[in-house]
């Protein structure tokens, strides 16, 4: 089936529209069914994915606006494949764990729309198409945060929307410029990424474009100092909102770096490694500290995800296979882990209607399963070997170590600081005497919550021990990417830094 | 002494669309004369019919002909202009059939006046002769003033008088500009003007009168397309006028004037006099930015839309200064898309319009009125949201493509700074559009029955909204043919 | 240019300025309309003069059209004026400021 | 043989998972028994492997599966069992088995009985990975794994609340657990850096390949790698300045202390240095540094043990001090000596801890030795065991410590590093003193426990039987020294004493034994006849207070790192993030809105001002045009 990607995009759309006719009380089942079907579809995509093939697969191309070179152009490779699967998975999990009561129907339909946008972003190879999905993804999220959020939800949602919107508009100008550059070199308009990959821009141009794209992605990631929308968004969003925001939407930014910034502007990317990575390191350390200072459980996770995204950016700008593959894998692991953590916070919030750490303490006694899963996720989040969290973090650091050992060591403090804030959360929440009487009656995880969480735990362990099925395709595509960058880089510095294969070593 | 030209150069066929309209107008008057106080539906349908025929005729015109002693020029631009004008009018007319009786529509004169106005604007679009443009402009405008006043509320009168007075002054500027141009070139025919200027460019000090004339013209044009600081009438007039009339004003007169601007400034661009280029761009930037800022702080949706249409005008105006086919085409594309979305939005206001102010002592459409609309009327809330998102330029809705083309045109001409300013402007703009969405979706309806009710609901209105919504949502599928159609016509007329 | 034409043009400029000044300063709507009429007529003078100078008729045609338009403008204007007067009982335009902001 | 490797490796995992099945159920005796048996199986497997390697002399390697394969990085789950590994395996599994059996007694009344065994076996599994892995990344897995298990086990009694003790600002099991984890993380960063360096310079992490090509690297690079790896070792083996966690780890159940914080995990650092001997033998200066640090830690820890009243902490400090000995030996290049002391120490230190466990049980978890005394009558066996342990620790012939520790001293002497030798010699005396101070305080003198109304009792017989192997080992290990040497030096470099030393050996031994005996005698005189406290001295003597408060290091760490970091974080959040970053974002928004408000003032509704604006507009654009002209 060649047009599986189209199905993957539009099935949720159609389902969402049909969902309007499903009655309020049976909508949940409907939502789960649709999301599950979508997830299975994405699994099938993986099954029929040729893992030895590095390039784009399941390519579909359909001219939309030939005059202007805009086409409906889809395809996945090892880099995007798993993010797509994660997107569908997290949507499914999110819907399963859904705990909102009032107008559930709108919520589920909105989630399906969001899924369309998410899948679309990661499979579209036409830049305008990408941009369309990219922008459109804001709308359902705005509604989710704004309609089911906390007290400051309006502020949070609008801030989220406008902040990201502003960034991406600058990126749009950049996109249009690249298109024009392509036009003036080849004489035809094209927005298809694969065409653009062939385009070699002079450094003087690359440097501006790099920053134009950077702004768009950096706000989405979010990178310091553009990050302040995130704590509000997470703090106010309902659980499912936070889950999807952390798991998938943030990845759009880091994915953008891998998919656009690096291959389109290799020289500029190399030239600006230092500033970018210094920002990344500030993200890692500074937000880790901020996370440690938080009084609200959810805010800790929110800031921690900024810190982890820092690692991802670091790995991306390592400019070698180890680093980039690592950062891509880290995207997945962060998606799964932070998603799970947000689910867990949501679970406790549903019971106590507070997320303040001071309210808890010693609840490991009353909620052993909850505590167990939380600790597992904590360990994954601090990058314990044999959990999913280790591999990405390790590879990212390993990769960047080649570029700058010193900066890597500084960034590496994340493994310490991460432990500091996560363990202090665990201690404050689960350990110590059970003082607060309200906590004594707490129920342990319900079947619903367990069905949402157990798969994630399974994935965390499975990919921690046997990452090969995922890491393999990522590795192939990343190799291809790095080779491309190396081939089209023009400045000697880039030639030197972009490392296709290690030059030293015994088994070369 | 000049000798009379032969009648072959009369070539009345070129004026056929205008004649159709004129005929329609007169018919309506006559019918009323013969048999007074017939129901308005008749007139609506008649007007509709007239417009249909006119549209057909317009599209069947063959390009690049001159008529009426070479004063009428039917080139691609004028065809496009007329098409937009007529199409806009066709979207407007059904809005007269409302549930509530607004007695401006109950006069048959209203419709004939309306047609006269269309006639006037068509003249503007179809002529490259300053005299005819002036006449067309005044015909259209005077009719328009009257139509506004016919809404017959205190605010409507105030709106009309403001518009009228400023219009009169603008007319003064227009004529003065024309006089200066005439003095420098000795002609009122644009092609002639262009030729003469071409020859005289070399002369010392010729720049002063050229620019002087241009500046006066910019004021006159800027008034009509509502550039800051000539925009002052816009918010007030839109507020005073009935919602559909406001929506109408935000498109049709502007399109007519844009065509004139293209013709007139086209000359200067040809001569590439950068000063005028720069002036226009600066005006455009100021217009977009300030309008957005002022729109932020509005309490009334209609007034907000007024400011937003100002900012959109500014956004489009940049394209004129580029002097590229893509630029000019994108203007028409933009207005074509803007017409549906914006009229749709105004119609949403119209459909929810009470006869008397129940929501606010001054405003008919305060934001608070739409609070919690998703709970009261989900479908129309969604539609309104779509219009808002489209205006904000959120893909995949129609105006995004307009924005895309304009920005792309700007980038192609190398004005990256301008492009980024404009882009960031839409980030400001998105705030006030979101504000409405927030009210509709994220706020609770207030219990004191102050929130939106379809006082004015009628099939025709729903139809218009439906069309508008459909066009807005499905844009992706017709952008290609539409754009190539526009580009061909614009290219044909040598821009 | 002959100095006569120049003088005419100067005259028209002066008239235009007077008209403009009137438009800017006058608070009474009626007077304001007069001022606009003066502006238009100033241009008429200019057109006439130039057309004579150039020996080209279109200027005078323009002037005629302007006169016509001016007349219709007055018609519409006075109509509106009467409406306003009925509603407000005055022609002082400082009263017409319900809509602002 | 491979099958035995798998048994040794996975039996603990199975037992852990089995116990985990019952994790949330009330006590199931079966769990305790089953896990003990499974760990015992691992022990048997290890011993079989030991014997096999004994005769064949060949290492056994197995390759499980790929782990991380990216770019040029190709890491497998590969395990190899060579002489060093098999020794470690035997030690680990032996102690583990004993501790498992003993825990059945010690935890019998704990309601999280099953959970405990699950953690304990998990620890054994990680430890096995650590010692058996054939590459650095696999080592790191075990490295972190034991870290986590120790976190779980230290914090096993998570429900206890933080309290301030005279020596610690705030301490509780969970607090100590976090401290241990975080301190180890600091070291792990160093370890990672070492791994990165190896990878980017040699392109592999497999021991054999790495050490085969170690010669290709520049000396500076080797030094870098050596230091980085050693930083890792410092964390696990609690070397100064990362030592505080070990003493605090005593918050955990005593069997845990016996297994993790005496015998196995803390020796991982030593194991790493021994394992990386081809590297360290290339860089003697680093080795010397290690030796010096080890020596310092030896006396530093011993000095703290002199005055401490907490039964377990004393043993913890002695562990620290003995680790110092091992590093001294390893640093000086006598790797097999270090390994030998490691093995011997494991036996008698575990013995001591378990004995302490019995005492705690008897004293209802009272740890203050000043509140004990005269327990000899009630707990004869425990006294015997702890006596043996202490003798071994003090290095009295014929106990294990005598052989291992004396050899270390000889090495120090042989290397002509007389400073090190002297300090270690002195430490030997201190060691003897504090360990017998402990023995006498606990078992001799007047029965102070009546004051706190305790009714001590001897441990259950099977618990005592469980301790027997350790006791036997503590007594007999020494006599296998020659075989041991002959066995491990097939893998580890030989270490030959110089002629000169050979002559001195007898004298050295005598001196050392003398100082040890002196220590014992002093302890006897001071404490055997019951406790005579000199409170005035305890209050005012600066040195006493310094030692008693662990050189104030916990307090200093709290003041210098913990608190400032917390404050800094608060500033980062409240001041910077909220006040600066976010505020500026909102500032932009506010600015836009303000200017909107300002500009709408112009829209004052007055027609004539509108007209004026229009005229002004004309002027304005004229100005723009003028400027444009001027520009050109």
C-alpha cells in the first residue's frame, strides 16, 4: 500500500469529523478505537519500512501549486519514522488516560485534529506543507490548554500561540528566501525538501537563513531565553495536553534542526556551533537549577524537559553520526519518559487536586505501584543504563565530546543536576513519614491509568536493553544525512567538523 | 484646434458591463416609479440578476481594447478589478434579506444607488484617463455616502458626514494632483503621461513636479484605501455603517482604488523613481503596524475588523512598490481571498445584529457578546473561528496563501527587512483575532442574556456565510488555477 | 511659460491654500463645504490656465467635470447636512464625536 | 563453561524478579529461601568457573547481543571471565549468599521482607555485570546499576523522617540514599569522560582491544584517561573528597552495609584500577597519586573511627581506611596485592558488619557503643565472630589481614615510598586500636545496656551458621596467598620484591605486628574495664571534637554546596526566570499594547482633527520624500 502516509494523515481527520455524530457518552470508546487504529497503522508503517534503506520511503508526490512549486510531498526515513509512531502512540495513551469530564467530545475531536497536524509535520517533505501542519498544530493545542486548563489558562494558551507563531513567521520568510534562491539558481520554483538538499548556498546567505530558521525552531524546542511559554503551557494544560506537548510538539523544533538547519545550511550550522551549544548548555544547567527550585511537581517536569531538550540540541550540533543519532533517539526517549511523568503527575492531581510537593510525602506507602512506576521513570529520566534515557543522553554527549570535550563536560553535569532535582522530587513525594492526613486515603493507580502507563514502562525497558530495531534505521538515515552535509559543505571548517566516520581507531 | 475623432473609436462594447449595471439601476428606478412600495426581495433579485449579467459580460470582454475615444482601457487589470467589484457586490446584496427590517434596504433607491456606485467603481477600474477616474471615483463615493447614511441611525449619519467631508478634501487633493501632472505632461491619459515623463526624465528639476503630483495622488489614494494617517474615517465609518456595508467598504472601493494605484504608480515604477517607492513602503509599514496596534485595544469586534482591514491594506500596498508581475498578481489574489473571508466575518456580525443596542451602550458587537459562543452555537462559532484564523494568516485557510504570495513577492524583490516586519506584524495581528476566538471558545457565556443570538438570521445570510466559509477552507485546491488566471491577466496588461 | 499662466497658477495655489486652511480651521460644516468647494475651484483655475497654455482641451474638460462633480457633491453634502441638523440641531462638527478610539 | 557464566550472571536476576513478584505482599518466607538458593547457585557456578580457569588458565567469554550500534560505536553485551573476574565473582557471590541467608534472620520481622530480597538480588546482578563485562560500557551499566540498588537499599526504610544528628545537619535513609546516588553521579561523569576519551581515540571500548592499543596513545592522553577513570573509581570507593556518603549509607539495613558498603560495591573502584592495570602501569605518576590519596584516606578514615561511638560508622570508616590500603597497593603497581586484600577484607569486613547486625538486633537498633558493654555473656558467638573479624582487620597472625595488609606495607617499603609506608604503618596501629575499642566497648566491661532497658539475646543459630564461612575465610584465606598469586599473575603483572626488601620482610612484619598489638593493648587498657568517660575532654579537646565531627566535612558540604545551590536555584527561578526573561517577553507585549492605546488617542472622533491629520499626512510623506531625495 503505497499511500499509507496519506491514510495516516487523513484517517484521524475523517474520524474527527465523523466523531461529531458520536454521542457524548460513547465518544471515549470511539476516540480510543480511532487512536488505536491509527497507532496500529503507524506500526504497520514500521513493519513495512525497509530498515536497510537510508533514504525516504513511502514517498508520495502530488502537485498542488506547480506554478509556485508547492506540492503534496510525503515520505519518512529512519529519523521521522519513530517520531511519527511516538506521536500516534502518545495520542492513544493520552486518550486512554483522559480524565477530563466536561465536554469530553470536543476534547477527543480536538486531539484527533492535533494528531493530524503532528503526523503531518513529521511526514511532509514539502516545506510549505510542513509549515502548514506546523502552524495548524497550534490551534488544537490552544483550545486544549485554553478550554481545559488551570486558572491562568487563557494567558498560558495565548502566550503559547503567539510566541510560537511569531517565531515561525520569521522562519516563513527564511523559507521563502530559500525557495527564491532555488528559483534563481535552477529557474523553477520548488518547495520540496529533497530538491533543496541539492542547493548549495554561499555562506554569507546561509548565516542569515540559519538564524531565521533557528528562531522558529528555538522557540518551539524551546531554547533559553525563548522558553518561558513552556512552564505556563505545561502548568496550565490538562494532563493530556502536557503529555502531547512534551512528547511530540517540542520535538517539532528539534526535528526541524535535524531536518532543515543542518542539511540546508551545513556551513552556517558548523560556524555557529559554539553560540548554539552555549545556549544549549545554559538550558541544561540553568533550567535544571530552576527545576530544582520549583514547588510544583508539574513545573519540575516541565523545566526538566527543557533541560533534556538541551541535551538533544547538543547532540544535534555534534555534526557526527553518534551525536545526531543520539539526539534523535533522545527525542523518542524524552517523549516517552516525560509523557509518562506528566501522566503520573496528572494521576496524583486527579486524586488530590494539587501538584504542590509540600502537600505530599511518604505516599509510597499508600501508592506502591504509583511509586514504583514513578521511580522507574525517574531513573529513565536521569539516564540510567538499560533504560531508554541512557542511550540518547550518552550518545549525544559522546558525539559532542568529539567537537569540544570541555563543553561536553560542562553539559555532562546534567547527569548530576538531573539526579538532584528528580531525586528530590521522589524524596519529597514518596519518602519520609506520611504526615498529611489527606494522603492516607489515596487510591493506588486505577486499571485505566495502568493500561496507559504499563506500555510506556515496557518501552522504557525494552528500548533501554535492545534499542537496535529503532536505533538501526535512525543510524542509517543519520549516516546518509551526515554524508549529505559533508558533501555539500563548502567551508573548510565544516569539511573538518562534519564527521562521516571516525578517523582514528582500531576497527576502522 | 482639435478635430472630432471618428466613431469607430467609440467601441462601446468595452463599456458593456457598465451599461448593464446602469440599465439595471434605471430599471429599478422605473419599476418603482410605475409601481411604488414593492417588496425589497424583488429589487434584491433584480440587482443580483444585473450583477450576474455584468459579471458574465466582464469576463467575456476581450483584453487590451480601448473605447470611448480611447478613454476606456480594458486590460487584464481592469477586468480583474471589475470582476472583484462585481463579485463583492454579489456577495453583499443577499445580505439585504434579513429577518429584522432595516429600512435602508426597504427603499428601492437603495438598490439603484448601489448599482450606480458599482458603476462608478467599475469606471475607476476600467479607465486610464484621470478625468474618468475622477468621475467614477466621485460617482461611486457619493453613492456610497448616501448608502451609509441610509442606515439611518445617529451613528450612520455621523459616519456618512465624516466620510463625506474627508472624501471631499481627498477629491480636492486628487484634482490638484491631476492638475500638477497635467501641467508637467500636458495630458490626462496615463499612457500619454507615461510617454511624456519617459522623455522628460532627463530634464533638470523635473523630479519636483513629478513627485509633487505623486504625493497629492498618494494622499487621495491613501484616503480611499485607508492608509495611516489618511485612515481616520475608516473605523468610525465602519462602526456607523451597517455590518455588511462595512464589509463591503473594506473591499470593493479599495479594489477599485488599488487598480488606479497600480496604473498610476506603475508609471513611476517604470521610471523607477525610488523616492515614491520608498514613500509607499514606509506608508505601508506604518499603516500595518499602527493599525495592528490600535486593533489590539478595541472593545468592539466590528471596529477591530475595521482596523484589521486597514492593516491588511497596508500589507498589500507593499506589493505595489515592488513592480513585479508576481507582486501585482498577489494584490488581486489577496483581495480576492480577503473578500470572502472578511465579508464572511462581517456577515457573522450582521446575522447576530440586534435592532437596538442590547450589549453595550455604544457598540453592537462587543467582544463580550460572543462569550461562550461554542456552547450556544457551535457551528457558527467554528466558522467564525475559521474566518479569524484565516485573517490571521494561519494555514491552511485562504488568506495564508495570499500572505504567502505577497511575502514571497517581497522577498523576491530583496526587501527582507520589510518582509520580516510584515511577518512579525501578523504575529501582533493574531492576538486580536485570537481574542475573539478566546471569547467564543474559552469563556463561559454570561447568564444575563447579553450573549450572541441570531436576531437577524435568514437563509440568504447563511448562504453567504456558507459560501465564504467554503471558499476560505478549501482554498488550497483552487489557489493554483486562480493564481494562474490572475497572473495571465496581469501579465497581459504588461505589468 | 508665460508669466500670465504663472500668475494664474499662483492664484490657484493661493485659492487652494485658502480652501485647505478653511477645511482645517472651520468648525461649521457648511463653511467646511464651502472650503472644499474653494479647493476644487482652485484646481479648476489651474486646469483652465494650463489647458489654454498648452492649447489642449482636456484640461478644460476636466474643469467642467470637476464643476459637475462639485455640484453633485454639494447636493449630497447638503442632504447629509440637513439630516445632521435634524438630529443634532447644530452644524458644529465638534458634536459629532460619539465614535472615537 | 559458558552455561556456568550464564548461571552466575542470571541466577541473581531471576531471584530478583521472583522476589519482585511478591514485592507488595506481606512476608513470604519462600522468597527468602528461594533467593538464597539462587544466589547460592551463582556461587557454585562461580566456583566451578574458578576451578576451570585454574586448570585451563583460559578466560571464558560469551557474547549476548548487540546493544548500542551507532556510527562507528559498536557495543555488545559481552562478558568475559578471566582470573581477576572469577576472583571477584567468587567473592561477590560468597558474601551475597551469606548475606541473603543472614537477611532471612535479620529482616524476619520487616513487613517489606520480599521487597528487600528483590533489591538485594538485583544488586548482586548489577555487581555481576560490573565485574563480568568485557567492555567499559558494560562496566558502566553495572556501575550505575549497583548505584541504583544501593540507592534503593540505603533508602529501604524510606518512611523514616529527616532528623538532625550531632554529626549531620539532616539525615534519614532516603536522604542518605540520595546523597550516595548524587555523589556517585559526580564521579560517574568522570568515568563517562574517560569512556569518551577511549572511544574517540581508540574507537572501541572492549578491554582486550583497548589495552592492546593503549601503547598507540600519547602519554598525556593516557594520563587524561587514567585520571578520568580514577575519578569514577573515587566515587564508588568513596575516596576523599567523595567519602561522606559511605558513613551516611549506614542508615540502610545492616546486611546491606555488609554486602554493599563493605565487601562488594565499594571495592568496584579498586576493581576498575586493577582491571585497567595496563593503562595505569603506563602512567606511574598517576599511580603514585592514587597511592598517596589512598594512604591519606587510610589514616584520615582511621582517625575518624578512633572516637566515633556509632557501631556501624566505626566499621564504615574502617572500610574506608582499608579501601585506602587497596588503592595504595594498586597505585604502587602491586595489583594482585590489592586484589588479595580486597578479597580478604571482603570476608572479615562482612563478618564484622553482620556481627554488628546481631548486636543491633540484640540492642533493639541501638548503635551507640557507649550504651552497650558486657554483651560477651549473652552473645558469645557473636563476640567470637567479631573478635576474629577484628583480629583479621588488625592484621594479627594468622588471620587474613595479616597476610594481605603486611604485603601492602612491604610494597610501600619496596617502592622506597617510605612516607606512604610510615603512614600505612601508623594506620595499622590505629586500626587495631579502634577495632578493639569497639570489641571491648561492646562485649566487655559493665553492662550499660540496662540503662536503656534493653534485653539482649543471641542471634538465631542458622544466622550464626551463616556467618561461619566468613569466619573460616577470615582465618584461612591467608594461607592460600601463594596459590592466589600464582593464579592471578597469569593475568595480572607479577610483583617481585627487591632483594633488599626480602631481607627486611621479617623486621617489617615484626614492626607492623608490634604496632598493631600496641593498638590492641591501649584499647584494652582504656575500655576493657568498662567505660570511663572524660566528658570535659570530649567537650573541650579540639582534636577530639574535630575527629568526632568528621572534620566538620558534612557540615561544610552542606554549607558550601547544598545550601548555596538551593539558594542559587531559587534566584535562578524567581529572580532571573520570572523577573528578567519572562518579564521582558511580557514587556514586549505590553509595549505593543501601550503604543496601541497611545495611538488610538489620535482617533478622537473629532472630524476637524481628522482633516488636520490628513493634511499632516501630506506634509509627512513630503518629508519622507525629501529625506529620500537627500539620501540619494
